[in-house]
C-alpha cells in the first residue's frame, strides 16, 4: 500500500480522540431478522447479487498456467474458468452438453490441452468448443443443436477475476471495484503465490460471514482469551467504494506510531486491511501476506467458505510451514470463536422471536454493507 495512503488512513486515527470516537459513522441502522432468515429474501439476493451481479471468482495467480482452472457455483449455476494458451480466460457453465455432467469437480486444477467429460468422454477444447464424441460412431450426427459449452461472462484486472452468469453484459472491473482499485492495484496481486485454500460449511446466512470481519467492537469480549490483548476494540477505519468497502482493524499499540515523524508513519504493522468485495469476497492485506475469503451461499441458513492464503513469493519448506500455521491460527480463532457465535445468531434470527438487529455508529461498515444490499435489491424489485 502506498505510503501516502497509509499516512492518510493513520491521520484519521490520530485525529479521532478517545476510543476512536472520531471514526464512528454518521448513523445507526435497524435491520430486520428477515434479511438473514427469510427464504424469499435469500432468493432475491441470489438472483440479483450472485446470478446477475459480478462476483469474485478468485485471484489471477490461482490460475496462471494454460489449462489451469477455477470453479464455483453462483445461485446454483456451476461455473468454471480456464486459462487459455494466449493468456486470456474463458469461463463456461460447468455442465457437459451431452447430459449435463460436471466437467471439473475440484475448486482448482489443470485440464491440460482439452476438457474431457468424466461421464461419456465428450471432449472440448479449453475454450469450450466441442472437439469429439469418442466411441459414438456417428450416433449424434443427426443432432442439430450447437454442443459447445455455454459461455459465461468473465473479466480480469488487477490480479482479480470476476464472473457473471445472469447476462452477457460485459464486466467493467474498474466499475465493479468502485475506486478500491487504487489500493488493490497497488498491491501487485498478480505477483503473489497461492499457498493453500481450505473449505468449510456453516449453519448461517452468508452475510454473517462478512459481518464477522466488518467491525472490531466484538474483539474485547468474544476474543478475550485469544487475540483481544493485541487488538484495538474501539472502532475501525472505514471507507466505501460503491457497494464495496474498506474496514481496517487496528492493533492495540497503533498510537506508538504517532511518536515518529509523520512522513515515516506506516499502517501495515498495525492494521488488518480488509477490502469487502460485495457480495462474495473479502481480500485482507497483511504486512507479509494476503488472505482471501470467498463465500458460496448454499441456503438461507447455510454457507460454504473458502479461505485462501497468498504469499508475496514462492515459499520454501520453512515458509510453507509458517503459512500453514498462519492459516491454522486464522481458522482456529474464527472457527471456534466467531462462527459458532454466528451460527447461534442465525438460529435466534430464524426462530421468529428476534425481530431485528441493531448496527451502531461504532460499526460503520455494517451500516454501509446492509444499506448497500437493501438498495441493490430495491432497485430490481
Ligand atoms: S454427460 Fe458428458 S459425455 Fe455424457
Ligand atoms: Fe472476530
């Protein structure tokens, strides 16, 4: 992150007074429980945000070689993207044109020079054009429909890959990022190395995964026995970029930096710099690595999470152990403290006994996130 940008963000902390009250948002918000628990609301979100809207498929460095692919599911639509020989990306529906069997089953991998269906061997080129129907001896010669794979809109920029299944409308990555590209572009995401991705499922609405990371208010209580001593629990630095937003969690000792001359200030040792790419991803920029959380909503009260870690350079064995431990720790704190609480929140919201939740001015990213979602849904009703 550029130095001037770090200083600009730290200046806001320096100016914010006791308990960082100067970082508070302009207003609180009441959100009805139905936002988390109503199946009809969930269906609207899936259609508007996940099927029609662009979502983050992953990072370019996860599929850098020709033939490498990434897959996901968007509002039930199975999708995969393949790196072509010329370096471009093609995205397609992950369903064979014979009888709709999946063409890839893993989150990532390398297909080599062709895509071969595992059911009856129909073979496609990496761009999805049908090449062969082995062993069929002309049995499909009277079929008149085009049997190339259905293509899906895809775009790549700043080391980020976005897909859209709901329409052929092209994706303008700059428009999608809404200004966050000034920071994200400066991170050089293209140059990172994917270390590992771990997948889990949780009994909660997909938004609760993102809610978890939006604010630091909970740290002092929920993480009292783990990370609380190291982190500030007062407020976060918040900025919005269209529907996306930035939330920077701060270390407890952030004020130490203000003893230095201002031109030497550095945010990175003190900040957990989190870019929420609404609706489905969170890119966390840390001093020495990047974490990415991607969500696949499965049902109104069920979500799959993919947590990935990226290092600035290819790791040796020692570095690999370090990154694995880093991921272990991240998933242990979230998996034993945050998400079990979120699952119980989901159960309470779905019970019918809790009409709403309250987001305070101490949680400005939450107010922004849920306001932006409500607006996105309202404009398409
Ligand atoms: S479903 Fe793919 S070859 Fe039959
Ligand atoms: Fe937490």
